[in-house]
C-alpha cells in the first residue's frame, strides 16, 4: 500500500484545467494522486437528474467486482449476482462514466476554450471546432461545465490504473475499489442513495477531496528525505490495516454518516482556521498509525471512542468538539516528518504484547465508570471550556514531547512524563494520588497473584527514576496516600 501511494506521488504531468472563478485555463503539474483528487472534487455536482454524479460514479466503482473470482466477492455482491450473473468490471464502470461525459458534451455541457489549447481528446476538439456547442451559462451554469471539462481532462488516471491497462500503474484501481467498498458497505443500502448525499457514506471521499487530502499526501511523500520516513510510511499503512479490521471503526463511520452536519462543520472549521494545514493533520494521524503497528492499541481506542460517542439514534453528537480537535491537530507546528516505533529487542517486544488489552481492561474500564459521554457533550456545548481543555491537551501532547534528529527521530517519553506529572498540573497529581491511594490495597492484593505484571511495574519504576519529576511526583503520591 505504501508503494502504491509513493509511486502515484512521483509521476507528475502537465494538465490543462478550467478555473471556474476566473473562467480561464490553468496548466498544472499533477501527479496521479492530484488527478484522483481532482476527480473527487469535479464529479461532485448535481444537474437536472436527481442524484449527485460523484456519488453515483464512486458507487459504480465500489460495486465493480467483475475482475475478481466469485470467492473474493463480498457477501452482498454474491447475493446480488446469483447464478451466471456477474457484477461489472472496473473497465465497465469506467466506460459508464465516459458514456455519461460524452452525452453531457453533446448536450453542450462544456466551456469554450481558446484556439491555443492542444486539440487532445474529444472534449477539447468539440470546444475548439464549434464553440457554439457550449450551452449558454443560463442553461448550464459555468461552474458545472468547468467541472465536466476538468473531469474529462483528469479521467485518464483511472484508465491507466485499470486491470490490464499495460501501464506502470495497472491494477491500481483494485485498491481504490476495495477502499470504496469498505466505506460504501458501512451503511445500509437505503442510506446509499446518491440523491441523498447527507446519508451516503461515500460523501466522506468528497469531503476528503475538498480538504485537499490526496494533494497533501502527494506533497508529503515528495518531501521525504530520510530512510526512516519511508519505513514509518510502511508502518503507518500496517497500523491502518489493524484499525480497519476493528468492527468499532465501522460503527464510528456509521455514527458520522448519521450526523452529516458534522462533516460540514468539520470542513467549515478547517476552512475558517487560517493556520490549519491538512498536511499537518495527515502527518499527525500517520505518525500515530505508524507507532500503532507496534503497540496495536487502535482497536481498544476505537472501541472506547465508540462507547464515548454514544448511540447515534439519540441525536447527541459532539460535532463542535471533534471539529475543534481536528483543527487543533491541523495547526501543529512540528516538522512534517513521519516517525515510528521499532522495538530493538525481543524482550521489549514481549513487554508490549497485549498492551492494548491491558489498556482496555484496566484504564478504559475505569474511565467508563465516569459519565464520559456526558462530559464530551458538555465540552461540545461550552466553547470556552472546550478551548481550555484542547489548549491543555496540546501543551501535554504537542511538539515538546518529541525530538527529531533526522534518521534517528524518536518520541521522548521522559519529556512527556515531565509535562504530565510536573508541579504545573497539581490537580492531576492530586487526582492520581487519590485514585492510587484508594486502589492501593485492592491492586496490591491483585498483583500478588500476577508476578509477571508486578515485575513489569517494578522494572518500569526503576527505569523512571532517571526523571527527577517522577521522583518528586512519587514523593507527593506517598504523602497523598498517607493523608
């Protein structure tokens, strides 16, 4: 997967596209990822017939399993195509999109272009040879004609990625088809109507395109300088595979789809924040995924988030909180360099085996005893309190906890420990002290029957004495227990 993205971020070519605002042609260097993003953005329109054309197109590719043996078809596709029936191939889906564009061109849904444009492709030829074939803007808005023009100009990237295309990117659409299907099938069939974008799960891809997601990925991959960054990218996709296998992720996607106003709020918040960069958000997310390939805690985190966000049927969803959190992460000032965690010894790897289960059974179970869902809704309603909490979270988890030294980039755990347990956070120290004191007797008895965990904790304490802050905190903890 990492190679798939890297290859398609390193193949720029010149493409003429129409600027819908100035009504002028622009020539851009566009990689395959740029052109795929352009397709997501420019197919997102509705005209005359009911339904969003972009959602229709993505849906066709999501259901195009005709290139695969029946054993690989998803269960829903197998039930839909019984007997000798077969689903369309990826080439069939591409052909349907081209047929629509040709019909739209004949109807006049293209802008006129100047004579200097190279007559490459049917759309440019028609516009050059007979400019009057471009329908008046009153009949077809220029913004729609510009989208159709740009769609045709960049659609060749799909042709190049079809199975058997004979190009360097042959078979690339298989990965996209699988990704489209994973999101498409996360919602009931009744919610996939392209005429109702608010409930259609494929709206996620259009939002991702509007935010410049693929373009940011493309630029980020082009900026790689260190071998460790490519290693981290491989780990990030490995971590993503771990997260995708967790059923809670599907439930979270369903909750987002059930609250379409949330997607709009997130896009508006990101667009209105002058210092927000989608690239920063993407790098922070990929950093986390890369580390998680080793830690494997994302399934536990997803299950916890699923329980915290509550039931989508209740209508209570912390849209403002999530929007502000995404913007806060996207304002990161840390260098856009991917880092990862590779444990050097088998002993250290064994230490982290089952770390996710440990977090879930101990930490998250304890947190769930509190009204966490109600707390998230309180933060959602109170912007001042929400701002304070996010500011404090950034101070704890921001760039101060990480040091980057080129190929040796690594997280600095001691710095994080110092920030969290320092005297600046006396209320946190007191809360931890009271909790530990209250639980000390029960855990001492429990640990006596788990010698392996006892030794692990003792080993961790011995290693932590290098932090003067931890020693100071331990002293405060003992005083709280004594009181």
